[in-house]
C-alpha cells in the first residue's frame, strides 16, 4: 500500500516552500508573515510536546523559556550586540541554564505539585523581566534591527521566511530523531511507568532533567526567531496564559505524536486568524471549535488522521 503520511508531509513542505513565490500573485503577501509566525509557534509547541507528550511532564511554565530566549536577544540588541553567532547561542545557553535550575527543583515532584511549581517559577521569571525598567519593563522592548548572520540578510522578508522554515523543519526533525533514540524510548517508558523504570536501573531524574533542558533550548530558539519576527518582545510572552496556549496547541495537534506541535499550532492560529475577520469576540467561537476538536479527536488532529488512514488500509 502507498504511504499517505510521507506524501502528505512532502506536499506540505513543497507548499510551504512555494507559498512566498505564489502569494503576491494571489494577493496574499500579508500571510507570508502569518505563516512564518505559525512556524515559530510550531517549534515552541513541538518543544513542549517533547516533555508533555513523550515525557508526561505537564509543565505550566514552558512559555518562560520561550520568552527568555526572545528577551536575551532583545536585551543584547539594546546593548549593541546584534551578531546572531553571539546573541543566539547566548540566549539558548541562558535559557538552558534557567531550565536546569528550575528542573532540579521541580522534577523532584509529580502531578499537580509539578504543575504548580513550574507555574510558580514561570511567574517569577515573568515578574523579574517586568522589573527591568532599562529594557522597557511591562511595556516590552524593541529590537533596533534583525540579528546579523554572515551572508544572510534576515531583514529581507523572503530570506527570513526561508531561514525560519529551514530552522523549524530541521529542529522538528531533530526532536523526532531524539524521540526515536534510546533516550527517547527511555523517556516514554518513564511516562508510562516511572517506578518500573527506576526498578530497571534507569536514571529517571537525569533523563527527565535532560529532556526538560533540551525542550527549553528549542523553546528558546523559537523565542529568538519570534523576537526577530516581531522586532519587539513583551513580558506577556512569558505569562502563564501563553504556556496554557502552548499546551492547548499540543493537545489539539496530538500529544506524543510526530507532528502534534506543528499541526496544533497551525490549527489554533489559523482558526484564531479566521475568526478575527468576522468578530471581535473571537475567543468564544474559538473555544467552542477547540472543544469540538478535542471531543471528536481525543488524540488530536494528528491522531484522528492516523486513525482514518489506518481504517483505509494504509500504515503510519
């Protein structure tokens, strides 16, 4: 039988590559920026899916890492450091260190206690950045210009679009490779039965902590891209409501599924953009639509698609 999933994946990639080229002819130039934003949030949601979907860690503070990556780049830009080869690794490194400190404390707890501790740490980070008056406080901070890369001009919309597309697709591929590795299999085993994995001799805490830090690093990379996309960073990016939005994206797309984060971000942001065209009170119909999706597809849109293709005689 012909495999539908690889064909659909290839078709989506071709569509994403071709979209900026055909958008002007269809008078859809504005949506090039929108698709770029969807890709960035898809990376943030995919990073959360690593620990939520595959590790069973319900972190209600993941947006703190998303926002921290964006803020470090913005702060360095204000200080005159716009070289991406310096600013971006610094943003990812600082965020990874923050995740290490948070993880050492929070991962010693489980269930609702883990949720509340990650939320508490995220809100602490949120209020710390609000207090930084030099960098705009609660009003946020503007980037003076896009980050600078050798031979790549991120100030050009089309160049930046393709750069984001390559980074996001490569990152999601790396996350999927990680999940398929022995480390990923151990992480999923911990999700299913942590006590049994401990009894088998696996270093459960270290595996969870490493996954937590890796997820934060990818979230920081998404934040770096978003800062360059908007040329503005606001503390609201680190608020707990943004973490909840990322969780919803993962649930809608499909927890623990290959493209769950990507599909969830695309569905949620597209619905939001579409509903904005018709009503200022778009939150209510969006909530209803998301509720319908969750009820009809408990494993998310990706899970629903997999079940449909399986019934039609195809394989995943």
